[in-house]
C-alpha cells in the first residue's frame, strides 16, 4: 500500500496541516498538561476548542487553545533555540494525533520551515521526523490511544514556496500550469510574527532574494492594542484582535470601540514597510515575472502592499483561508514527488 501523505506548516502563529481531505489549524502553543479535575465544567465552557493532548516519553502536553487556557506552567510559542529539539516535534506529533486515524500507520511527511531556518535545520528536522514515533493521544474524556506512527519519508520546503506549488500543481499532484514551471516568481508570505520573501525560479527555490523580517501582522495588531489600551485601559491579547479587526469594532465591558481608523493606519504603515523591503531585496531581480502575496497576514494586507510593489501581482485564489495555501501546496508537492518515484519503480519493475 502507498503511504498516506500529510503536510504540516509550523508557523509562529498557527500550525496548519492537511491530509488532502481535511485541514487542521491550531495555535502554535503548547504547555504542560494539568489534571483536568473539572472536566465536566470545562467542557461546557470550552466546547468549541479542539482538545489536543499528547504524551511523549511520559511528559504530557496540552497543545493549541487548550494549552493557552489550561497549562499552569508557561506555554511556549515557537522559540528559536528549541525549535527543532522540542517545539516542532511536539507540534508535529500533535498534528499526527489528529490526522492519522490508524495507530500503527505509515506515512510520508512534507514540512515547511521558515526561510531563516531552512538551510540550517532542514536535514536535522527531516532526520528527527523520519522514524517511528511512539506517543499517546489523550481525548477530551481522558481516553488514551497509543500511537506508533512510522514516517517513512520526509521532504522539507522553505515555507512560502508552498503557495507556488499550490498554483503549479493540481490536487492530484500533476503539474497543471506551464507558466509557473517556467517563470520567476517572487513570494511575500506575511505571517503572524514574520514576513518571508523568496523567489521560485522555474519552480525551484532561490536562496538569493530570500529574506525574513519581523514585519508580521502582530506588529500592526500591537499598535492597535496599544491604542485600545489607551482608550479602554484593558490589555487585549494580540491573538484576540483578529476577529475584532475583521469586524471593525470590539466591545470591552459593554462599550463598543470603533477600530477602523487605527486599523487602517496600522495596516498602511506595515504594508509600506513590507513593500519597501520587497523592492529592496529584489532590486536586482528585474526579471521577476510576477509576485504573489500569501500567508494569513497577506489576506488583510494584500490590497495595501500591492499598490506599492514594483511588479505584476498574481492574486492568490480566494477559495481558501490564506493561512492554508502553503500547506495545501506542500501536500500537492508530496503527491507529485512520491508519485513520480512510484511510477519510476513500477516502470523499472515491468521493464
Ligand atoms: N480565520 C483566521 N483566524 C485567525 N487569524 C487569521 C484568520 N485568517 C487570517 N488570519 C491572520 O493570519 C495571521 C497568521 O497567519 P499565518 O498562519 O500565515 O502566520 P504564521 O505562519 O503562523 O506566522 P509566521 O509566518 O510568522 O511563522 C493572523 O495573525 C491573522 O492576522
Ligand atoms: Mg507562515
């Protein structure tokens, strides 16, 4: 049997994953699991949140929203130093606990790394993942499932390239557009904490023209949060601002605050910084055919960034949450890669 392909995009804000059928999105946060003594009452109040809990080598973790709410010890977002050693492993296994339905299954993985981590960590990450992972998944009612998932192959991609793969390949992993295979395309991936720039030259990653900055969407949200604090005296977590900003207002202690003017201003400033960096980092790449804007932050900033870019912008398809384009691209790339290998093997066998 051919192994199932699973794609995972571990971002500073959210971990995104797909098995080609379903998508999974959770906050890239984990923490020590505590005993949920009040399971019943917790379930009533937090029934919307997905319960993600795993146990690796006898240490139990809450992951995502659950960690943010319940972990008594600090919950960590992705930390540079422990990125490969623990964060990415915990977030990857948490993903598998949700997407792999048979406890002893074999799978193949495609994982994206931030541009800034790619060269240094890609081999280490692949090595860490390519093994049999024994861990326990714990359900909302405390039920335990013992997993022994074997990862038989791993591909690591620079994160923003996923968006190009998504356009280049069909959902069955077949190249569908000559254009994307022949052109030189710049990608701007606006995430929660960072913005990544990179170039896909004839479908290949080019390290030249790649850059990571701290101009993620959280920078604009921090500004909005500061203004809101001045007006209301309440600290609203950056994570919580997405919906408020989207709807244009927020209610704090019964009072409604109009967020539109400050949002407009903060987004424009951030977009200008992002576009300026693009024009600088690609100053010598005048032969770029087109530019794509992706990532969750790209969804809100694209209209502002576009106007200030030197070049033609290809709109990202609006058929999916912007945060998910990279990971859908990884999945297609996995099918493309491993299908090619399978076909080669079969032809060799029958030759
Ligand atoms: N439905 C949504 N819910 C929450 N945030 C969303 C949603 N749609 C778009 N966003 C935006 O997406 C941003 C996160 O984008 P994304 O998931 O691409 O970041 P990331 O990859 O985790 O971060 P980084 O690239 O810095 O590692 C949020 O800050 C928010 O502005
Ligand atoms: Mg990202």
